């Protein structure tokens, strides 16, 4: 059922209102008054059924996700800090201070699944509109954007053959025991020993012995796999239960060293191996994300997640399309690095790559020099946000996390702009008061002198 609109209570005999105990000039409070909360109710109302228990407030759920990604918190940490902070409670639409958790942290997971990536695009688009309203970005900046790609690593261990074989074997044995399938032999004890020795031999650079232990692990896994296939054959219920797991194990057993689209994690089969030319991290395991920002202010306009490891130039069209959808403005100039040579963009905007020199006006040259500023933006999204490790499940989780990280980065920029303007206004006010006091004292001295 749709969330019910909260009733405004002007008085309560036993509790003090939040607006009476907090600083209403705080930049987070000012930001709360600028957010289009009612538009979220209209956009997300279609995801709820007409009957049932009323859902949690949309403003509460959206506000918690904003605060979570602004401060790089988990669901549990965001809910716990919400109870301690009255400014966060006011930002989420509460009138009185709350002493208990507003929701269970798992509610945020279910709400993300309900809304999906389309809803998170509306969450990001709202930050773009608020940035224009607060003056953090100009509307003319939407016509000149910078595009780049980065890797959003998945929450998986570094994949090795020995670890993958051992994990697959243990998972098969556990599922077989859960469904009452009696195996000829589980191989769990000797498989643990083989995985341990493979790691030790690799550390000692005894690679022939390491490969021998890995071959043992693969043999153990193949035996258990074939045993389960024989035992579940003919049982439709068990075949349906084991279909996905057996498919992943078969894919793991048949893949070769030089194959493409290899399996790197059983719980995240969508993970791809991506090399971005970094000396410290030659290979990263996750999803590729296309980022588009304004060339002048660095406001994030698009965060598009892609399946697999596509060529950077082939991601340009989708990234620019998402940026145009967020702003409602088709860009005139697009700045990118040389990795976008041979791109697939066919729009009217001109694409300028780094190193391009001919036919550029002085303004274009200045804007092209600012292309590298997107690297710092991506760095802040990884260190200050949650782009450095994605804990959400599946390709849908990749898309949702990228959009929420971009929204959190925009909110930090907006809050910094509001704090700057508030500090500037306060300094100007103090100077004006000092001038008035000085002029008043001078007039009093002149008046006393004339009276004497």
C-alpha cells in the first residue's frame, strides 16, 4: 500500500518540536526545504499495491539513502546515526525527536529492489535540479560535459582457481546435504588440504607443485558434480533447485585460461575482469561505469553501469543519453580522453578528445584542459562515496549503487555551496554591523562635543 501522508501536529504536551531545538539556518535544513519531496511520492507510488499495510514514508526512504551515500555508510550505520542526529531526522520529514530506529535496515534493501534503477535515476535528477536552484551549477554548464569511465569493484575476494574450486565444492556438498542427497564421497577434508598447499606452493614460487594441487581440486569438484547430476536426474523438483548452481559449476570446470567472460565468483557471476592500465591495480573485478560531469563545476549528470567489459568508445552514446535525460538539455560539446577514439556517438554535439589541437577556439582549449578534472571527481566518489566497493547484488545492484553514489556526490557539492554562501552572508552581516556601530559612536561623540 502507498505511504500515508504524515499529519502535521503543531503542539505536543510532552515533546519539544525539532524546529525549536535546532539551528534552522543550518545548511542541511535549508537543503531540506529545497528538495522536491512531493515529486518522489508521485514517481514511486506506482510501485505499491492498492491493498495492504501502508509503506514507510517516501521522504524517509529517499532521505536515508541520500544521507547514507553522502557519508559513505552502510544501511545499519545510516539508521543508527539517524537516531542520534536531530538534523537528519528533520531532513527526513520528522517534527519531533525520535528515540527509536525508524525502520529495520533490511527495509532499505527491499525498497531499492522495489524502486529499481529507474527510480534511482529520479533520485539523481532531483539533485541536479536542486544544484541549479542553489546556484551550485549554472544551466549553461549542461551544454558542456566531460565523460570518462571507471571500474566499480564488486565485493568479492581476489579470484584464484584454488579458491573457486574449493568454494564450488563446499557449496555443492552443503546443498546436497540440505536436500537429503547422499554422496559417494564429499572430498571436503582433502580439498581443504589441497587448497592450503596450493597457496603455500604459490608463495614459495613452486608452481609445478601448485598446479598439481589445483588439478586435484578440479578433480574432486568434477567427481562431486557428476555424482549430484546422476542423483538429481529424473527428479523435477531437485533439477530445478540445482539448475543454477550446476550450471555455474559446469561453466567453472570448462573455462580455460584465455577464455572471455570467465566466472570469477559464484555469488556474483556478472563480475568482469577489467584492466585500466593502473600500476597499483592491473586488474579490477567488477562492472564498468560511465560518468558524465559538467565541465565547469564537476556536478555528476550520469552514472551508467554496463554489463561486461565494453570498449570505452562504445559506452559514450548511452552515457550522454542518460545525462541528457537528467538535465533535459542536449549537450553541445563533449570532452573525453583518447580512450574514446572510434566512439559510437552519433548526436549533434561535437566530441573533443584530449590531445586535439586543430580548429579549437581559446574557450574550447580551456575547457579541454579541464577534462582531467573528472579524474578527481571519480576519486572523491571512490574515497568519500561507495564507488570503491559495491555490496549490492547483481547487475541491478551495480546500476543502483552507481546512481546513488553520484547522487551522494552531488549532495556534498550542494551542501558545500550552501555552507559557503551562509558563511559569506554572515561575514558581510558582521562587517555591516561593525560599520554601523562605528558610525553611531562617531555621531554620539560629535553630538556630545557640540552640546559641551
